[in-house]
C-alpha cells in the first residue's frame, strides 16, 4: 500500500468516527426532546394508586345492664380520691358480669384462698401510661393471684366487643380461659388485644379518675405510688345509659 492510500484511509477513518459521534449526539438530542414533549403533554411515570384513607366504624356500645362503682384513693403528699362508674354488658357476657358485680358487692363470702371475694382494699398493681390500668388481685396484690366466684378461673365468654376505643373494661388473664378477678381499663385503643381478652363493660363516668391513676404508672408497670380501691358497689342505671 502506498503512502497516499494510507493517508486516505486515516482520513476516511477519522471522518467515519466523526459521523458516528454526530449521529449518536443527534439520537440523544431527539430522545431528550421527546421526553420533554411527553412531560409537557401530561404523560407521567406510572405510580401505584394510593388507597383511600380508612376509618374505623363508629363504635356502638352494647346494652348496659348493670352499673357499678369503684372508689379509689391515690397516696402522695396530697391524697387524691375519686370514683369510677362502670356500665356492664350483661347481655353479651352474663357470667363475666356476674363475677365482677359480685366482687364489687363483696357478698360472696370467702374463696379458695381463704380471703374475702371482694375488691375493696385491693390495689391497681400494674399501671402503664398510654396503655392501661390493671387491678383486682385481692389475694396477692402483685398480679400473681386473684380468683373468681366460680373457683380459681373460668373460661373466656365472648370476644364480640372489640378494643376499638379507650375506657373499656376487660378481663386480665394468663392465657386462654384463665379469667379470675383481675381486670384492666385501657386508656388507648388496643386492637391487638381483640380475641385474647374479654371486654365486658365501659367507664360511663370518672374518666378523669382513670387518667389520674394512669399518671401514677411507669413503662415497667410498677406504680409510683399506691392506688387503692377503698369502696365498691352497685348503682342504678341512668335513663340515657339504658338507651344504649
């Protein structure tokens, strides 16, 4: 190959590379123009459509068949005393309600433990802010005891009522079908307890007292001070409560 041919080949190669570079640049430019045009015309990258906001149905309270009260006292520099009034769902949970009512009335004698079947004098031994207040262990006072009027324990009666609002009364337990005398009142919605704890009543008056008790709690559940049930009993049902 002569020097002339070599020179021509080099020039031709450079020309080809230049043409290819220009062609690629033109393709990129056209792609950018198309993307801008598509955006201007309203085309967007497909996105998963968000689900509409959901709300729980408005909770409907079951019929209140009986009403009881718990008088409580909180120890401290300034003693606090107040009353919690509770409506009971006797139609849905007649056996559970009968037990709780009897323990409030203190008229069932002594239990298997040899102690009176009565809430009076017992404490709220477990209090967790933004969760619940728990009491009803009148035998040991620390959450390990308590018993029902039927013996030590009785079965779960109904999970019909859900923990879909605060200030509901539920049975505390150590697992399925281990209800005794311990109970709790939730201070927030606690849906994760549905199907595990029987709801059988609601606070109808004295929510501020429940809140005051809640303030005595800790994350561990150990109360900062002693909260005692000093009295308990039954009350007449108001007309507006009967209509529920």
